[in-house]
C-alpha cells in the first residue's frame, strides 16, 4: 500500500461498544469486525485527509515502543477493513 494513500471510512459502517468490546459493523449487512483499542484508533484516523504515512507517524510518535511493528500492523488492518468494505482509498 502506498504511503500517500488516504484511507477513508465507508459512512455506512459504525463503531460501537457492546459488552465491553468494540465492534465495527454495517447495520444493513451481516458484516461485523471486532476491534481492539488500536484498531479502533486507526479506524478513527481514517478520515480521507490523512495519508497512511501520516497515520503511521502519529502512532509511532504515540507508541514509540512499538514503532518498528506499527507500519506492518497498520497495513494489515487497513487491508482487512478494505476487504470487508469498511474502507476505501483515495
């Protein structure tokens, strides 16, 4: 995935807390994605304004102890969101 790609949320998906778990779901479909707090944060940063490189830098600054693994984790998560139709890229 290009570092200049801008991930944008599919407006039909909603992030909700249910029984202590964060779930990303589409109300009209059967798609539900369980999200840990990191995935939830990445989802919230996918506003169509920030590039994947900017999101990576923000998280590496916030979590320097995980700086080496963050790029691969973001890439995998964005691809998963995209496969489920929750994200598009501009």
